[in-house]
């Protein structure tokens, strides 16, 4: 077997680390659980329009992070 063939086989076998996805996905899951617990216990959650925008923004950011780390580690 040639050196080139060995290098190609070694490169194909290497997979990127999925730690970033595990962290991003876990953060999104924890956020969803915490948000649902707060929302179920307080009917008027979020109280102000600014708080609602903050919740939407954090949620969108966490979804974007989880999606990007999915693509980058695949």
C-alpha cells in the first residue's frame, strides 16, 4: 500500500469532534425546559414586550448555535 493511500484512509477515518454540538444542543434543551417551567407556573410570562423580545432573542440565538454546530461537526 502506498503512503498516499494510507493518508487518504487516515483522513477518511477522522471525524470532527462533536463536543461543540453537545454543548450547544444541551444549552438549547436546558433553556427550553426552564422556559417551559417558568411559562407554566406564571400565566403572564413574559410580563413586558421587552422581556418577550429578550426570550425570543435568546431562543433564536441558541437555535442558531445548535444548528451551526450541527452543520460544522457533521
